[in-house]
C-alpha cells in the first residue's frame, strides 16, 4: 500500500502528532529540526537529527524563527532553516532526504519532508495575492485570512499524475530535458483546468510521448514535498501510436523491457519506483 511510502503520514504516525502552530505554548521544551535546502542537518557521527532545544551549536545561524509543527514523541517539534550556502561547523552535515544518498532512514526523511512543506507554505504566505495585505493565521489550522479584504488562503498542494504505461512486457519511460543522460522515469504532469485525473493521464502521455493509452486505473498516491506536490499514481495500457517525444520538455521516450530497465527510475523513495516494482507484468 502506498500509505507506507516515505513522505506519507503513516510512516511517522506512531512518533509524530501534527498540530496547528498556536495549539501548544511556546515555552515548553522539545525538539528542533533544521533544514538546509532539501537536506536535513544531523550530527555527523550519530546522525542524530532532532536536536534537543538548546543543544544546537551557536555557530549555526538560523534564517527562520523556529515554528512548531506538532509533537514528536509527545514533545513539541519545531522546524527552521539555515541558508542554502551556509558553512556547517565541525561535527555537522546536511543529508538529502531525496536522491541517491540514502543515509537518512525513511522516518527522518518523512519528518524532514513534512517540515519542508510547512516552511515552504509559511515563506510564501505572508501577503494576500488579491490585495497585497499582510495575512493573519486562521486559528486551528495552517490557513490564513487577509484582514484587509477578507480573502482566505490555504496551503497550496498541487495534484500531479504519474503513470506506468504497459505494452506487454514493456514499460514506457521518458527522460526530461533537465535530467542527466541515462536517467529515466515515468510520465508525470500537473492537473490542468477542467481535467479529470484520467484525462490528465491521457493528455500527459500524448504530449510527452505521442501515444494513446486506455484502461486507466488508480493505484495509489504519495505526498511529494519538493516542494508541495501530491503524486497520484495510475496504470494504463498502450492503445496506439508511435513514440515521439515533444523534444522540449521530454528529449527521450522509449519502451524498455521490464527485465532491462535503466538505472533506478524515480529513486528508491518515490512512488515511481514503487509502481514499477509492484505493477510490472512479472509482478502483476
């Protein structure tokens, strides 16, 4: 089940209780989680990543005020950031929570992803997009209201389909223009105005690979906090056409036999990898 994929809440439900930021008094000691871009600050030797309040080196300069995001093992957990290019004192390193470096376990990657998503929203929700007024938090949640015009704003979570297209024992993989040569993954894309999810699958496959699909079925979803996507996974069957990548966003699109896939499509923590491993013909 995709509930147990990294970045989904089930991965940390026994450790973490989400809370709106004003629900717990600020003066109760707890834990601090520190992000640097899409990496989590840890002690180098122990890889401890949730620092007790007051235990962080004074040489580490925070660029955001610590914000309480919930409880970790019953104690307040606050999240903050350091500058992307900040040098780290001896004894600390920043470990990415997505990509080929898998030294972070899935639990720490998941809570880091939750913190990153919240801080991303907080950074981009200071002002009203309607009138420019300064926003105020709506009690009891992460939404905000503009005192000037009354508009309400809520965390922006962007739905994005991702689909495994099968043709017998072959699967369709594409290479985005921004990726290194040899890196492939599944067709994916954001939902557009007026589309059902199934229509989005058809359009994205047609745009990125030039073929038609049928028998579209949902298989699961994953929170993807890079910075705020919801990946909605599908299977589909090839229905016709010849592969023709658009040459702009997608520079390669190919059929690969399921026993001869290129290197680790999607990364080990992604729903792309899970879909391929779970729903290839040999697994079906």
